[in-house]
C-alpha cells in the first residue's frame, strides 16, 4: 500500500522491520474493521482492496450506457 510504510515509520517509530510489518498489518486490519477497505482471503494469503473504488468502477459512466440519453433525462442533466 503506497504510503503505509512512511505513515507507520513517522507515527510509531518501529524498533525493527518485524515491528513495522506488524504495525502495518494492524493499520490495514483497523481500516478493514471500520469498513474503509475490503479484505479477501485466499488459500495462503490475505489481500486488501479499495471497496468504494471497486464498487464505483463497476458502475461505469453514463456515456457508456447506450440505453440512457443524458440530454433527455433530468436526473443526469445536473450531474455531468
């Protein structure tokens, strides 16, 4: 995760690489527990993801939707 090692180093001052890794895992788990990131389990690994970004990217954009004409729909008129 970009910026996570720097955040941990600046805030916690870990005494060893193992302590830094444990603290980074703790931060990720706290974000997951507060529903700010997603957590996926595999057979031998755990991965974290951006839940909101995943949900929003699956929606696409109104320009990609052939059934919707943004010019004719009041809902889309103020949202472009």
